[in-house]
C-alpha cells in the first residue's frame, strides 16, 4: 500500500494541529478504503507525544556486513544478523517523533510529527507520513 501525507501549519495550538492531522489521516484512509488507525500509531495519546515515558533518539543502518548503531549519542557496531531491516530511525522526544524503517526489499515507512511552541499556547507543527511498497525486481 503506497501513500503519502505531508502538512505544515503555523500559528496554531497543539490541539488544533492534532485535529488537523487526524482529519488528514481519516481523509487519506477513506481514499484507500481502510481504517485510519492503520496509517499511524503516533496520535493515540497526546500525553505520550508531549512527555514520552522513555525519550530516545536511536538509529542504525547496515553497511559492509555491519549494523552500525547510534543510541542517544553512543555508537556501536554489530553483525548484520542483528538487523531487522536495512535502516531504522526511532526518535521519541518531547514534541518530536519520528519512525523510519527501510526494509531489505526496498520498501519503507516514514512518519514524522513535530511541534514547536512560538509562545505559551501557539506554535507551528509538521506532519509527514509515507509508506512505499517494494517495487518488484
């Protein structure tokens, strides 16, 4: 299933931004003939987006037979057999979420949700999601 959603909103509250993202997800889901929850997992709980229980910034990629990892600023290397996919990014920080997975077959999924306050109540937000099925060789 291939799909893509991208939106940016300025001078908006966090609640308004979440409502706009939910609306766009429901609209895209109707176009695809599926339930909206099948497109995303980030909007289930705004509290978790604001205060993740386990903040982290981790990533890895596979190169030259090694899984090269960075976890909260620390680098390590592992044999490729420890890699579930070709590359992955997981960032769960306050108001900053990203999940990116590129599989060995070329398929990928990417979701980004960021919000920055410009004053006590309003700010700007960015949402992006894309799912690309692998193209047969």
